[in-house]
């Protein structure tokens, strides 16, 4: 059954929670990396997720004007935005990259759908901006996968 956000504030709360989880996810992946460069990349992505969280919290606090905060947001199928596989201690580098790509794809889809639900205006633009950032994150992992994993095989 699809989750219903009763307000823009509820949608923002969900997105903020998603960013908190993404931050913890990337820190956990960083701890599991033997490749120093990718450990650093995962740590940088963790920091970026905190930046996303801060942007969303600024909107929620009213530090950015986004219109009425009590309007209803359409139903979204949250299962489309969740990646259930937590990082495992015995994960290979390739598995970590694949998991990171899936996480970023889910975040991208979430923000695109939230932008669509928000319609037009600043809130929709914020969500589209966050979707673009998540797409860049996914691309970074895809490039790394292509450069390292696929070239080894």
C-alpha cells in the first residue's frame, strides 16, 4: 500500500529521514573499503547527504519560501525508494558499488516524484535539484564500476 503524505511537511520529514539514512549508509560503506580513494569518496558522499538534509530542514523551518506548508501531497509508493540491503562486512568492492548505485537511483526517483507532487514553484525546484545531485552520485559510482570492476573482468 502506498504511503500518503498528508502535508508538504510530512514529505519533507520523509526526505530528511532518507538523507539521514543515506549519510549513515555511506559512512558504513566507507568503513568497509580497503581502497583509500573509494573510502574517501564514500565519506564525501556521506557529507553531501548531510548537505541535502540541511537544505530540506531549511525549507521546513521556513528559512526558504516554498509556499503553503499544509497542502496535501499525492500518494507515493515508498517501496520504490527504499533499498533494503544494508552493507555487509564481507561485501566486495563491486557489491558495495552496486548497492550505492541502487541507493542513489532510489533517491533520484524519490526526489523526481516529490517534485512532480509539489507541482511548480520553489519546493518543486528544490526536489528537482536534489534529484539531479542524486543522479550525479549514481553516475560517479557507475563510472567507478566501469573503470575498476568491468575492466578487471
